[in-house]
């Protein structure tokens, strides 16, 4: 059996894995990306992605941005708490950037990145399922199946971007999980009010509702209790829109129509540590967050970008790639950003659903105080956009 050798092997061909593969290829680092699923035409994920302005800059540098078919700017974020006073409005001016972010469809981003991989002939295999991982101090060896054949490859650095499926095979990596007992329901929504670049994050006693500007309507991310999810997904359109209007309020007028609805359970899941012998974790393999404030994908993209720079710095001496000091440098640089993202989203997901009146009063006061202090608004906005380094 022929065994291929690479400096880096990436397992998991989602957008984070592809971003890393494109970046390494552009810098001449011998690498291989393995994806268990098939071609991108088979990926039909309707979820909206709220990309920060910082993520936009990364995707622009990778040559992906211009290939996206629909990009909707977010110029303002309106944050409120249902049935309680207090609200905050964040604008691009507050953050000192042209726009706070953009909304794209997941499958559009996936296909645009796959197109960029094809244009630049990135070493990329689809339908490749990794079955075995063997690691020692010198290298990582993987076995995988593709088109009915068993294959092997050896690498200096193994990067897992597969959501955590294979990390359980890596000695020293453990996962911590918190189940929210909630689902996120996503759909494309039309309202009587035309979207004008404003994203709405409205907290309710059951969880947050986000309405993100998307095309000439809105992309909905509605957090509901686990016990209600299937019933809400099965509602006819008019009843669904009526319930959504009841929870969100009148700010956007009447809810006119909804596209196909889908849902998925919400958990906080994170690896500790995110590195091991000859191994690094990025994206959802490193952390899966609650979707409130739209931090998860942006955090994963920053993982890939930071890891690229550590690999580039180590590539002058090829033997440095995958060594402990390189991996520790990557983990140290990502630690504050990861911890801040976990704490921020988990706190928002838990505090605002509390039924304690005093706590809700303090939440409302906090939103009002934030709205009246421009330096604090800038601090918060820039960290949502660029991560902990702001």
C-alpha cells in the first residue's frame, strides 16, 4: 500500500477546514484535506451565518468573498428583552468599521469555498472517511476509506475540523458538554417592514430570537424549549407566523411569509485541551457554542487563521511543524478568545431566560447602561467583530 506524506492533514471539509486548507496551499505548505461527505451539491444546509466584519476580511484574503452569490450587510444590531425595559443599539459607527458584519447562507459559503479549492487545485478528497489514527512523537498516521479502497497517509501535524468525531481517539483530549434543552429553529421570513440592515436580537423567557437581514427579508434563528420544538416545526405557516409574532413583537410589523423550516438541538461542547501530540483542533472540533450573538463560526474561522500563522512561522524549519512548542503557541494565542466566546454566549443564553424578576431588572439596566456609554459599546462591538484582541 502506498503511503502519502504531508506536512499537514486536515480532517473535516466544512468551511473552517477549507479555510485552513486554502490558506496553507497559498503558502506552499504540503497539505491534504479529507471530507467524509460527497460533493458540495449534496450539501443543502439552510442555516444563516452571521459573519463578523473580521471574518469578512479573512474570507476576502482567501479569495472566497467575491464568489458569494448573496451578501447582506448588518449595519446595526438592536438588542432588547421581551416584557422588560432596556435596550441597546450597536452600530458600525460605534465599532469604527464600515459594517458590523454580513449574513450569508451556509451552503452558499460552502460552495464558494469549494470553488476556490478547485480553482487553486488544493489537495482535497471527498467521500474519505478516517477510520484509524496512530500518533507518536514523530508523526501522525491515519487510515481512511475512499471509494471502497483503504488508504494511509502520514503527517507532521493532524488538524481535526470534523466537529469532534475523531478527537475521542486522541489521548489527552476530553470534552465538556452542557445541554441547553433547547432547539434553534431557522427559516427565511418576510415581514411587512422592509429590512434595512438591522439585525434584531430579542431575549425572551424561552430563549433568544434573532432576525438577521437577509436579501429582502430576514433569516430567523428562534430558540425554543426542546419540548416545544417538534410541535412548532409542524405548525402550518399562518400559525407559525402568529406564534413568532407573539414572541417577537410588533417592531417589524406583520410577519407575512416563511420559507422551509428546520431545527437542531443546542449544546455547549468544548475540548480541553485543544492540542495533543502532533494534533490541533479547530472550529466545532474545538468548541460548539450557543448561536446567540452569532459567535461560533467566527471563532472557528479565527482558529484556522491563527493556526495558519503558527504553521507558517514553523515552516522555515519543516521539523518544527507539529512540535509541542508550536502547538502550545497556537493554544495560548487562542485561549483568551475561546474562553471569552464561551463565557459570553453561555451567559447570554442562561441569564436572560431566568424567571427571577430582580435579575431581569438588572439585565434591563445593563442594556440601558451599555447603550448610554459609547466607549463600552465600542469595546463590546469590536470584540464581537474581531475576537478577544478587539
